[in-house]
């Protein structure tokens, strides 16, 4: 899962999208961030 926050100081991460990796690295595009000045993302591994 990819999550985001608008501020580095925030601890309220929001879900952006679920991703199933096809390779060891993968691009993810955040089309909802077009009018945002800042957005920080992280990948979170979900349990099986």
C-alpha cells in the first residue's frame, strides 16, 4: 500500500492506493496531487 501526508510533521497517513509489485521496484503516480504544494509518500508492506 502507498500512503501519503501533506506535511512531514503529520502522523495521520492516508491511503493513496494499493500496489502489487511486479518487480523489485515500481513507479507509482499520484494523479490526485496535481494542485498540492507538498505531498510525502511511503510504501507499507501489508501482512499476507
